[in-house]
C-alpha cells in the first residue's frame, strides 16, 4: 500500500476532469505509463477489472459461450477484407513493419478489434449446421492509436476488453444473440456496477463499421456527458461473405452464417469512478469492491493486543459469511490516516473498533456512500454488515438513476435543444431518421445521436410528431448528448 | 464440437513431431493462424491454460503477490536502458513504426518481456522501505518474432504467459523469492501437470539476459529432448541501478532495491501433450483436465429416455462431489464415434452406461491412461471415480518420472557423452565450470548445458572429479541435452 501524502485536492463539481484523474491515480487504480496514451493498471484497479471479468465470464459460460485466444497481429490483407471495417479502423491502427532487423514483406496491424482474424478461423471450423451456433469470447487487449483526448480507462491507446464473436444458422438466431448479450451487459452494469443505462439502437452513422446495426448501452456521467458502456452488433452476412464462412444445411445446401460481435472494456471502471465517486475519492459498489469492509482497530500501545485480537475475530466471522474484509492493524499509521486512505480507496463500509466498543459489546460502522456513522451490537455484526452492504449497493444505483432522470430533457425545437445542451445531460427529442440532421447537429453543436432508445417509441407524444431539426415527419425518438 | 474425420494417423514413437502437431490440431487445442509463427487457441486448449492460470494465481496470491497490467508497447529508449537485456532481445523484437498514416518519431517494441516498462513504474512507486517488498504479476502475452522451428505452444511468435516482477529490501530477500517461486512452479508442474522436472541453476551462458543468475525447471520429453518449463531470475541490482529504483531505509539512507522476475508460459500445455499423449491422442492429468470424466449412455432408440435419465443422475452425483463431468447423450453420433472422440481429447475416465448395466446396477469404467476396462457397482460410482482419478494422476507422474530416470545417463568422457547424446535424454556429467567447454560442446554436438541440478552436488562420485570435456578439475555436476 502506498502512502498518499494528500487526498483529492479539487472538488468533483468544480473541476470534474482533474478530479477524475486525481481519483484514478491517488486511489491507486492506475498510473501514467512511459507510452503516450497508455496507462499502467495497479493491483487495486486490476482487481476491479478481474471481478467484472469473472462475473461476466460466468454469465457467458452459462449461456454457452467459450473462451479462446487469437494472435494480436493481423496481416494487412486480412484486415482489409471487409472494406468499410478497414476504412473505419485504419486511421488509428498501429503498424508493425519490422521484426528484428528485417523489413516485413507485409505489414501487420496490432488488432484494433479481431473480427477479421477470428472469421478467418471460423471459415475453417464451420462446415455443417452441426457446428452452429459457434460462440467464442476473447479476453484480450485492443490497440488504437489515440493521441488526443486520452483519459485513463475512458480512452487509451491500449485497453483491456472482451470481444465476443458468434456465428448462427439464421438471421433470427443472430438477432436473438445480440439482445441476449445486451441483456447480460445491462444486468451486469446496472445491478453490479450500479450504473444506470439506456438501452437502444445506434444510428447508422454511429454503428460499428461493418455491422448491419449496433445495440448500445449509454450512461450519463455527472458532468452531463454521455458514456457508451457496451455495444452488441448484428453483423448479418457482412463478414461471412468476404470470409466465406459457409455451412451445409440439412438439405445439403451451402449457406452463409449470420454473425454477431460484442464487447465491454475497462471503460466500465471509468464509469464507476465518475458515477459514484465524491470529493473524498472513490466510492465502490459493494458487488464489485475487492474489499467490501475494512476493520480499523483503534488502540493505544497497552491495549493493542486485545483490540487486534477482537478485530480479527470479527474479520473471521465476516469472511466466513462471504464478505470480503480487510483488517488494517498496521502500527506505523494513525487511525486518522487509515480513515482517509480507505475513504480515498472507496471501501463501502468501515468498521471502527476501540477498547470502549469492546467493553460495551458494540462496533462503529461508517458508510462510505452517506458518511453516516452508527453503533451496532457486536452480536449483530454479520447480519448488519450484510444488510448495510446491500443498502449501499441499492442506494448508489438509486442516486445515479435519479441523476440520470433529472438530467434527461425532452425538447421539441432546435432552439430549446441548444439551450438544453448547454446545461448538459441527455436530450430526448423526435428525429426524422435522416443523417443530414444528425450531421448538422454534430457540426453546429458537437452533440451526437447517442441512442434510439428501446423504450418509449410506441407512443410518441403530440409535440414530438415532427423532427426537432428539419420539421419533417418524425420517425423516432432519439437521445442526443455531448459524449466521451 | 467439431467432427474429426479421423484420429491420429502417425505413431508417437515413429514420427514424434508430426504426431505432436496432429494431437494439437485434432484434439481441438489449437490451430494454425494466418500470422506466420502464431497460433489460434481453441476453447479446449484455452480452458487448460485457464485452469493452470487459476491454480498458479491462487498460489501467488497466498504468497502475497498481486496482479496488474502493463502496456505492450515499449519505447526503444526504455527497452535499451539495460544493455545486455536489449542486445539479447533485439534480434526478435517486432517494431511498430507507424500509427495510422503517421511515422512515429520513436519506434515502439512489442514487449518481448516487460522488465523495462515495469521497472519504470517501480521507480515511481517505491520511495520508502515501507513500500517493500513489491510483488506484482502480469498475465499477458509476449511477442518474439520466431520464423523457424516454430511449434504450437512450444515456440511461437506470440505466447500467453505470466511474468512476475518483485523488488526487495535485501539481496537475501530477493534470493528467497527466487526459490519460493521455483518451488511453487515445481509443485504446480509435478503435482498437477504430472510432468517431472529437474530443478537447478542455468549456466551464465544460458541465463536470462540481464539476470545475475537464473533458476530453471527442465523436463525431458519422450523424444529425448529437454524442455525448459519454468524460470526464476535473480536480477540483483542490474535493473534497479539503470532504472533508479531506490528506497529510503530506516536510517534515512537511499538504497537500490534487489529484484527478481520469473515466468511460465503455455509451453506447459506442450509439455503435457508430449509427456502423456499416446497413439490415440491426448491424455490429460485429471488435476488440469477441463472434463475429468465423460459419461456415454449407450442405447437403442426405444431405451434412449431411460438410459439418458440414469446417465444424468450419475452426472449430478459426480458433479456434486466436485468432479468435472460431461454427459455425451447426443443422438447424431454413434457410441463408437464418441469413444474415439473422447480418447482423442484425452478425457481421463470414460463411464459407459447401457441398459444391461442399469439392470445389473453397475457401470463400466474405461481408464484413458491404461485403457483398462472394469465394471463397478452403481452405488460406488462417486467413490470409485474419485479414487481412480487420483490413481490416474499418480500413474501419469510415475510413468513420466520413470521415463526421465531411465533416460538419464551418467558419463565421464567426451566419447561416451557423444554416444549417449545419440540416444537422446539427459546426460549428467562433471564440468569444469568454464564457458569454453560449454561452447565447444554446443558447436560440436548441438547439445546445451540445460541445468546445474540442485540435488547431487554434495558428493561428486570419483569418476567425475575431472571435466568430461577438457579434463581440468570438475567444479560441478551439469546436465546436458539436445533441447527444444
């Protein structure tokens, strides 16, 4: 554990960007690296990623997905097989041109995403309908040369993620997979990370290059900017045709498979930090906290042994009931220093235990989310801690959801759109469905069409019958925002 | 599950190299990739790697190590900070020279290993003796341009591994860490992978470039060639000085840290395949098999429902007692086809269940390692399967250990050395300790000094008092072999 000379020195609502970076670095999640645009992830940050990974991996295995490994170098000829995909990614591809002292005859891309190399294998592995569906996931890193606007976990030249790739018998099967994954992602992000999202469709302009359509989960950060936290793509036969991924059906006819791909990245850690953190530092939802409760024994020298002993007894009880607990009985730091340290690191619950507490058969609990302090009886520790951790989890989600709801504005004119945009947040409005309006809005205001939400399309209110921008007939409710 | 038109078509002792490749590909562990020298790892192979990873990760966490993430791109100026390290790796480094359309001002290496980038961070994170020891592990891939003699899992341009990096207060602490890790590796490899090893020191010529010394685990493959399966390096202050990794000690004096690094890779999968496999395919040790037992219900159409039901009952019982079991009740394949398939994939134990077995309250077990078949009573299934899996694990290790012992020859002259070398295996002999003999042997015979074993140095037999090669006084017992 490193010593942090000081806590966070800026307020979240005064300088959000600087606050964010300070929390990342001072809470020990990540650090800058000697490579421009890349970060180093420290054990505390990695443990959070690993927890997310394990939770999602269980869900994916339960739904019949398996993990594999693909090389990170992709020959240019392979990357360029699907044209729009290649054109979309090529501006940010890192190219290997030399191996040792030898110039390569064909340059190799560091994978910006693995569709092309995965599908080269799929075309070998799939022969018959019996080989389908094929559902493989990869836990790896992707590399995209990001030189400006980099931000730890949000936009980096290399990032950890998972990318799932599937092949199906029919278009319908692929479409079902796209939604199955979107649902798994949404439960993970909302129930465990306590980050509320809006699920929906990306516009054609914003979809994954090479996809037929892209489903997305969009969340809203406290600075009023949107953050895309997960995507699930229906690829149709856009890749199976150039990559010749065919199967023999039961009538012995050759058919192209239908495909999907989907991913989440460590950007989710960024979403957690932004959504829940406060002026004292990180606040972690209990479901993904590497340490859910920290016990701080408070003692003078002559009482040390007894207080520590009692702290370890409590620790053992909590551990047995499945709570991730740490006992901070280090003698080289003061209690005050420890309180600051664990607040900075966002441990959901702190348990203070002093000689007097022992005498009175109680402990003191301090909630990280509300800063509430209260005494509970020693005998109820396990039950109380469990139920308070649940409350914290719920409270974090409720608070974030309220924030998202309060910062969702419905507008029906371009003027009110621009006014709302100035305040930040999601702007829900009616859109004609044409790219020219989308492009005009982007050019004039910098806002993107983030999502065409799944919910709320059925009954379009009266004032939203025409496009806010061009006044042609509205086709859809769409949500715009400035975005990361 | 892919259909394998045929099993292994060559015998292990006739064409070992071709046999190995067929097992890898036909058992569905890995496949060739469109990138020269790289492989694609299929779910079955990845699951074995993941099992090894989880087992080792638990050991590392218990001994106070934590995981982190480091970028894979290393600027040339950083990679070259430790001179011998740079010179050792530079012939096989992949260089990124372009990002998108832009030529980079400094080229970036794909990590061949991460010492340099990790230690750039260590120098920031370590300030005081309280920050030590710092013990961080990375699960990632490393890239080394291998163009010839590539072999799946054994030598590839990209490979999955873990690399641990630690910093300590004293030289002694670092030396203890080197041996702690060597012991963890040896237990993992011998007890769980059932691959016997010889632990010892590498010669200066063979040590890691940049290390003070390297400890190694060497195993012997059935074709008589040695395979290095793990290394643990004492780095001394060779990196802490150029990277300026210093701490303030308790007397407030600046000291350089003492360091170690160590790793194992997916090469261990290659060792498992080579060591245990046979003419029918893969044979997996139960401790690392993704599926430990497969139940094959055998039935005609009219009996299907009942036999399947009983098979699932047995499956549930086994699963509850912690055994990884699969029930293969697919109707589109014959029992014979299934037997071949699961033998090819090396499942340690097969359980056959037909209508007659049900009537007689028994099941048939078939051991993969010995091909023994025997009936056991239905009521003893859980106990029998557990104990037979243990026996299989022990038998595989015993068999491999016998093979290693039988192929270890002690020689005292260069002539007998050369004769033994022709037969393959480990050659134990007395060595003067000088590199000139090592180099002469390598040039004249192609054999390497694999390891100076920890055991057996105390009492050097009479006939081994002089170097087998130069006849100068012998300094050490050393083991030579042709190697992968």
